[in-house]
C-alpha cells in the first residue's frame, strides 16, 4: 500500500491563507501528485484535485458530509442543520425539496424578475457619475430573489439585507471583524426568515404556490413532520444567499468582456455563444475554492488508504484549471465549450456529480440562467465605459473579487 504524500509542516493553515485558491494545486505540484495530505487547523486532511479525485469525492458510499464543514462555515455561510451537512435519506429528501423549486418555468420567472430590476436601474445609472457594478447587481438580485421566493422585502430594507447576505458569503475564510460580521449577519438573517416562515405557516403571510417559501415552509420530512422553523429559515436562506452570490459571477463576466472585448459581439449574436461564454467564466474565475467531506468507512483507492473519519478536501478551483482536463487552463477561451457534452466531474465550480440526489449545488441552473441574462444585458441593453481602476484578482483572498468591485461610467441605454 502506497503512502499518501504529506506536507512536512506541522500545520498548513497559514499556507492555506497565504496561497488561497492555489493551496491544493501548489501542494500537488510539490508532490507531483493529485493527492497529498496536510494538517489544517491541526487536523490531518487529504487533499484531492482532478477528474478521478472528483469522481471519488462524490461517491456517497465512501464519503459523508456530516461533520465535514468547520463550525465557522456553518455559523456564517451555510447555517447549522442545512442540506449541505446531511447524508443518506435525510439528504435525498431535503435535496428533492430544493430541486422541486428549480423548474424551467420558475427559472424563467426569476430571470425575468432580474431583467426587470436591471432595466429599472439603468435610467438611475445614466444619471450617476459612477456605478459600482457589484453593489448594484447584489441589490438587484436581492430584490428579485426575495420576490421570486415569496419573501416580503421593503425597499428600505434592501441594502441592509443585501449587506448581510454578502457578509455571510465573505466570512468563512476571514479572521477578525469580517468573520464576526458574518456571524452577526447570519443570526439577524435567520431571525428575519424564521419570522417569515412562521407567518406563512400561520396564514398571516400568503405564500405563492410553488414559491420557495411555500415549498420549504410546507415541507414534511420523511417522518411526516414539518421542518423546525429555524431549519426552514436556514434552507430558505440557502435559496436567497447563493442567488445573491451570483453577483460575483456577473462581475467576473463583466471583467471578461472588458479584458476580451472581441467576445462582446459574439455573445450578443447568439444564445449558444452566450452559453459557452458563461461556462468559461464559471471555469476560469474563482468562486468556491474547495468542498469538504469525511470518509464514511475505511477504503483503499489507487493504492492509497483512506481511514474512516479522515477529512477530505476536493480542489474545485484546481480541478477547473487542471491541465489534463483543460488545455492551457489559464487562458480564457469560451470556444473550448463549443462541442462540450458535459462532464460532471471536470467542470465543478459549484460542486460535481449529479444534481437530483448528490451534493452538486441545487442552484447551479439559477447561476447559469442569471449569468446568461446578465451578459445579454451588458452587451445588448446598455453601453458603458470602464474607467481606470484596480481590477486585479487576488487569489489569496477567498472569496475573490476585484478590489474596485468593477466601476462603470457613462451608462446609456441602447434599447
């Protein structure tokens, strides 16, 4: 039995913070292997990247999610008791609840709400000296997803709720004030949504049929019991928060259009080209850095032993940039998707495997739909100038974002 290559450092947590998205890929390069072991937060952790590693990682007979996410992630990003930490029948039941919301007609409805909100903001931007795209798109998505999900949201509360959702997204890898802001935002948001769920269940707040609020508030677990109000709130936030997080991908799409202006006309000209462009943005730019699991029971794989209970991280960013999967992986090239037939273990920006019962993100279809609409708007419904600013991505910062948050000026409508 071969020994998994291991870092010599007694703990690599500081190296993870230093290397950010490239931590696992850098380790793989050191060991000339797509698998190695390191200590993170003093715990032995197996790190994987690549297609074979992704296919292994999403084998639910070998891995479980319970206890895999650090408490700092649960108390900020995903919530305690949410679908991300479930396994087996409980996970399949909860995942089916989410997937029932993701119908084609529901996705179109959300997309239209985003389009309407975006077009309503363009006249405001036309009068502004400068527009910070990340801030504006975040509020557009907050308004739209709350309306779509059946969650009441006063206009006076949009900025505050959007700031809390952003704080939860930014907090897991942060230290100090940025992390504690995320924890406070999580508590405020859960109180807000718990109240919404309880009012929906009492009949005081009508929940539109088929909406996320109606589905989650009315869901019965395998034992025939409704979800506890706080758990229902966690899961409803697991609809709102990831949808708002698409604002990062919209900024990355705008950055790609700015850096590769030859794609503007091609994207505007055809739906298929827009799909290829969006998929390359998702592959090329940094979103989730890793996914975590624990070994359900001991097993051997490719001559390596995986002990029961060992934490395992899959490098999502590194798999999306693996040279064996993506020739010239650091080159932005949407044409690589022109004849792509899909591979659930090669393109993994929001997880791998299959959607219906596995741990691939239930909101991936929302992401793709909203990104396509965004690039059509950026290339067809408006024109704008991009002034000099700092647009460099720091891959040591997780989650990554251009420091300027993408400023535009001289906005004008084209239709």
